[in-house]
C-alpha cells in the first residue's frame, strides 16, 4: 500500500508540475500578446494625423480652408482649435493666445459657430501685396448662417518667413447676430 501512495504522490507531483508549466506558459503567451497589442497601439498612435502647420507652399485660401476644416472636425481634446491656432500670426497670438485663451474665445459667441459647423461657402480671395482677405459664409451646427472675414498676411520673419497666416477674423453683422457680438 505504501508503494501505491508513493506512486500516487509522484503522479500528483507530475500533474502539479504540468499544471504549473501550462499556467506559466499561458502567462508567457499573454505577456507576448500584451507586447503585440502595445506595439499595435504605438503603430496606431504613430498614424495619428499631425495637425497642419504654416508653410510657404500654402496659399492664403488654403490656409483659410485648413483652419475651417480643422474647426469643423474639432474634438473633445480641441485638436481642431489647436490646428487653427497654428495658423494665427505671431501678432494675432499676442492678442488671442496662449492656446487655452484661444480655446475659450472660440467656444464663445460669435466664433463658436465655427466649431463643428455644417457647411461653408468660400468667397473669392483678395490678395493685395502681402495681405489677403477672404469672406466665408458658414452654417453652424445650429443651422444659423454667419459671415466671417479672414484677414491674412505673408510673414516676413523666421520661423514663418513667407508663410500666410491669419491676422484676424471679423464677423459681418447679420440680422440674426446682434451688433455687440460682431
């Protein structure tokens, strides 16, 4: 009977050892899976679109379009507002910046209509020397139409030399918009 107990205890130890090996190999596989998942996550993060930035290759109307497209797709992290802020001229940023202040400004009337707007109609761009103006009619997410006038200038100093950047955005008063908000 002693032999049976000894044999059974050896079998029990073998089974226990096998179970430990299986469990530990499962943990190892899970660890490898987690590494793979982390690497996939890093790959996805590296594919995240970088917000546009000023470039001498961009025309003034392209700058206005990029800003409005970014604002149309603003998210909870305010990436659209940040992209628009990238195109504010240094002089504009002195009045509207830093970024947290610019975010507050765009989330308040009359600029909040730019955020997640439904549609936009671009007027012709008027370029005179190193300044440009473009009138846009925007339909906000609330269905209200509002007219904005973008004023841009070609920068003369580094790091933005020869880049078109927004100096300001005025609101054209309409019947729906009280003059104190324009």
